[in-house]
């Protein structure tokens, strides 16, 4: 048996201390569902996200859970389905439930996620590892739906705090044509008001030109303005945003979905034991861990943490534990991660990175909150209509 790392050993001692004695073995079954729609042709040389994004993170977490579980006679298994349509995803969800699975990790767009949550039973627990839509955390919450992927608002609030801290208060916003672009941009507009930023230009990107040939000519003209401190780009799939840096009218930094970007996770995050997680993921998947991988990993590890403490895989008991003061996820982000009891969102720091380095980590000192500064990122309790815990 391979030696445990110091971090893993410490975690194991803690978990064994809080877990009940078990009289018999426990098999924990988790369903993983993925449906990612075709993004269409992209007008840039951007490297596409891997097709197994999310899935490999869940697989790593299953391995991690079993590392601890073998000492407690607990075993974890995962049934997976990468669907080719929303209907296929829903059919797979129904089939898994009929087979007895009630713990799920779902990587799918918001509409598909809502449909799946609506078809769930009272004793089904679903983790959202693929949809960033704010509406899922503000008014369209489901009592048994938790979110390990940060919302758009959490990401843009991290960026808004950083811009405020740097006193780069006047920004030029460019929004792409897709629904995801508009969702990201709407979230940033909210963040701009929240953190005292002024959007001096707010322009939609409506061109379909191939910027690989024309960026040096088109973008300086497009970004003309009297003055601004930074250019904020909302281009989720990467149609034009990759060409904005170094092609702006004024010599200004580019942030947003390109340039310096707020993310759930990135391979440049190495502090707080994260290098160990990164290495184990690369060994498993032969690539870097991305945000969807991390969100799925966090979901499965949350289940494992609860099962270890409780000695049961009952979804209702797991859900209650995840919202209790006893739960905290060791997420390699320098803070213990917990779930917001009003909308099921996992609180977590947000790294701000460029392609080959980390710049900072939000929340930042000076942005105060009566309970935890992590709740300065995203929709706080008074800003959300959701009350999933009554």
C-alpha cells in the first residue's frame, strides 16, 4: 500500500475521529451526468476545453474517497453517462434513479439542470458542476440542488473587488453575442455597481470577421474612447477575446473571460497543498485540471466527507450534514469551504489568473461581511429569494 502524504494522513486522522464506528461495510453509489451542447465554430485559435472536463475530476474524487473509505470499510463507485442531448441526459437520470442511485453530480446547462432537478425525488441530492447561471442561485433554486461551481456573480465580484482595490475604476466593456456572454456581462454590470466601478463604454461585439488576419486593424478602432483604466471582455467561448490584449486603442490591461480571468480552478494554483491535487489529476487524466473538473471533484468529495462523518449514504442525512456547522471541505484553496444554506452555493475563494500565472485571490482584505468575507462574492442572503433550508 503506498504511503499517504502528510496532508492525506492528517485528514484521515480527523475524519476517523469524527466518524461513527461502523458495524458493516457501506457501498456508496454516485451518478455522474454530463451534457455539454456543441459550441459551434469558433473564430479564433483558442484551444477547446477537453470533452471529458468534469468527468475526470469526479473520477479523481472517487479515488480519493476510496483512499479514506478503505480504512472504514466504505467503497465508492460511480455510474457515468455523457449524453448527446437533453432528453438523453434526463433518460439516463431516470434510469440511474430506478437502479437505486440518489446522489448525483450533473455537468449540464441550466435548463437541462432545472429539468433534472424537477424530475428528482424528495430524497435525491444533486450537485451542479456545470451551470454558472445566477438565476439558479437567486430565484430558481431547488431544495435538493447544491452548487459546487461558482456563479457568474461570484466570478465577476472577484474581478470587481480586484479592480476596485487597484483603483482601476473606469472600464470599457465588450460583450459577445452568445447567451453565455450576455450572462457574464450582466453579472459584471451588477459587480461594477456593487464595487463602485464606472463602465465608460458598453459595446456589443457584432462582427463575424476572422480576427486572425484583421485584429491589429479592427480592435484599436473598436476600443476608441477618451480614457479607461481597463478593458473587460465577456467572450465565454473565445470568438474574439483572445485578440483584444495588446490591440486596444489605449495601452490598457485586458481582464474578464480573457487576459486576467477569475476562475474556479487553474493549473497555476499550487499553494495550500494544491500542487499535490494537480499532480494526482495529471497522473489520472494526462492533462491539467480545469474549473469543471474541480467543481465535480468538490461535489464527490463533499459526499465522501459527509459519508465518512455519518456512516450512511442517505441523501437526506448527507444534505443536513452539508449545511451544518460540522461540515467543511478541504478544497486546496487556503480556506475551509462550506455551503450557503439559503441557495446551496459552495463558498470558495476565486483565483484571478492569466494563462501562465496567478495574480491574486479573492475575496480581498477590506471587503467586509458580518459573517464571512467569502459571502462578499456572489449573491448574499438578502440579495437572493431562495430559502432552501426554510
